[in-house]
């Protein structure tokens, strides 16, 4: 049982043009830890999605013309409300997504931080002047909001993924339509409730909840009134959405899959590396795009690392995210558990050894034990695929050159991590890793001030930081003659 301090944060209809839209069809939101139905939410269709586009289009002129300082003031109120309701928002998030409550509270603060950051950054959308070629001309560059922005976001961060897209969009002067994952719509709807309370005008922030991923996705990627589309999710779906966006040449930004290497060199502080690997791998039961996917350990510290890491992983408590002390919650679905189980089985068949875990947990069919595999090679399926579950494959290596080549041997390029205390190596390896983000002696690197994003098939664009605002702005060149 759970209780919200403010039960009106539990909203069950799509939020379009400042009002709540009921539909006849309902979709069930279930708690992955227990299988219980948490809420029944209106299942919006293409029709409601078109209404949201219309609303966002109508509000655009007004919002774009609102001075950046005023937009910042409203966004600051939104941030304050999210932090004031952090406990309730975290409870809803754990109920629909499963992550431990402490992590859910962390996600609310993380998501809210993007709203605070971009509220300020919107005031600094500076243009430029450029020396002209002739004395009777001036070259001026101004930045303007892209227009209506649509997003599709995943179930693994039901609050933060919407927050970091919507915050940049609203700060830039764009209006926004979000389609959250249908497994986890409650966090998004609670954000809409708080946006309304903060005074964000009708039509500026819209949330459409619906099971019809293809139908809604087509509207959001092909509607001519939408100028920009942004997506967080798998590389496979991302490719299809990019192709759909091509029909109207939308600006796109994509935060897609990863296959993060985590490298421990002989000269590393092994205890610090273990702490980094624990958070980087087992956060959200391994279900993040930046989670460590392959742990490479140099031969000189292999035994020490494996032994100490195994001891630490055995201490991780698995269970319902609402219970005290739980570090690993359920996975999102039985299918997700089955996929991880299969990867482990296939790798064991090819010679990997289970050092810790390796089973579906007694807590139920949504729980997979925190697991460590040793004797793994970079060619095994567990190293080639994005695991998206609580499994650490450990791969031994001998030298820097080999490990860089193995780490880069993937089509993905989102996050990478390494531990070393040699300053020369720190620079060499940082520069040689083909990834958009590198944690050096750090296992958690995401924050609002930093540019989050990948290279290769992990996507394009950056979220957060001063670079994140540019993704929601167009550059306009003014050639001023006759001077
Ligand atoms: C993701 O998994 O896509 C986001 C992870 C993060 O923001 O740290």
C-alpha cells in the first residue's frame, strides 16, 4: 500500500492545451514489483495527438515572444514545485517503474535540475556579430526557437528524460508535446499537473499518453507543424523514427543505445573502481543507456578486482523498490528478464563462468539477480549486445592498446569509463575512446550542466549544458546592407 501526501498528483488523462482529456479506452499501469494495477489511464489516440499538435502550434507565437526572463520565472516555479513534491513524485515513479525509492528521489532531483538549469540558460541564448566583407554591411546572427517540439521518451527514467527535453525546449521558446512510455505515464502526468500549477500557459507543455506507439509516433514524426523531434530509446527504433522524420525534414536529436566499456588499469585505485562499477552497472537494475556493459580489467589487478567486486555485489539487496534497504528493484517486464537470462545462458555455453547470481530471483518473475560473469571474451553475445540488466561480464586484458581497440569495437558510442592514476594515460585513453562521454575515475557522469549524448549509432545531439539549448534553436543570419 502507498499513500501520497498530495493525491491530486495522480492524474489519469492526457494533458492537452491546459486541460485533461479523458478517452473511452483505458490502459493499465502495473507495478512491476507486484503485478498490481496502480492506475487506469485514458488511452489517447491519433485524434488526441493531433489536438496536442494544434494546441502547441497555437501557443507557439505567444511563448516564443515571452521574454526569456519571464519564461525562466515560470520554469523556476515548476522546478520548486517538483522539489516540494519530490517524495510523492518518487513514490509514483517507483510504483510504475520499480526502481528503489532512494533512486527515484534522485531521479526527481535530477530531472528538476534540468528545469532549473535551462530556466537560467534560456536567458543566455546569445547571438553574434561577424566582421563583414565590405564596410557598408554588417553580419548579425540571432537565435530563434525551432518551433513545436515533439518527444518520445522511455520507461527507464519516466521523469528525467522528459524533463531534460522539455526544459531545453521551453527555455528556448519552443512549445512541447511529450509521449511517455505507456508503462510509465504517471510521472509525466504529475509533471503536467505541476507545470499547470506553476502557471506555464495552456498549449506550451502537453502530454499524450497512448498505447498506439506507431500511430502516435507517426503523427509526432510526420506532422508538418512539428519542427523538431527528439527521442530517447533503442537504436533500432531510433533509426525508424529518423526515417519517418525525413518526410518533413525535421530537426532531430536522438539519444540511443550504448555498450559502455568500464576499464580498470593496473595503476587504478581498485576500491574506487569497485564503487564506480557498482553504481554505473547496477543503478536502475542495469536498465540505463549509460550503464556499464563490459568490464575490462588489466591482468595485474584482475583477481583483486573480481574478488572484492563479487563480495560487494553479493551485498546488494534485491526486492520491491518501496522496501527499505533495497538496491535492485524489478526489471520492467518478464520479457526483459528473459532477454537477460538468454544472454547469460548463451555466454555460459561459450565458456563464461558465473561468479555471482545468474538466476531469476525468488522475488518473482520480474527480478533478475545481480550477476557477475568471468572468463568472458569481447566476442561473446553478452559483450556485443546492450545487456540492459544487472549483469557484469568481466573481460581480462594485458595492455592499453588492446583494451582501447576492444572498447571501441562496437557500433555504439555513448558512455565509457576508466580508472587510472597515470596522468599521461588519462589523457591518451580519454582521447582514444570513441564515445560521447567518458567518466575518468567516475562511475556516474550525468548531470544538467554537462552535455549528454553519443557518437556513432548511439545518436546525435546533446542534452543538458549550454550545448543542449542549441538543439532547440535555429541560427538566423541577418545581412544588413546600405549602412
Ligand atoms: C538513459 O538511460 O537514457 C539516461 C541515463 C542518464 O541520464 O544518466
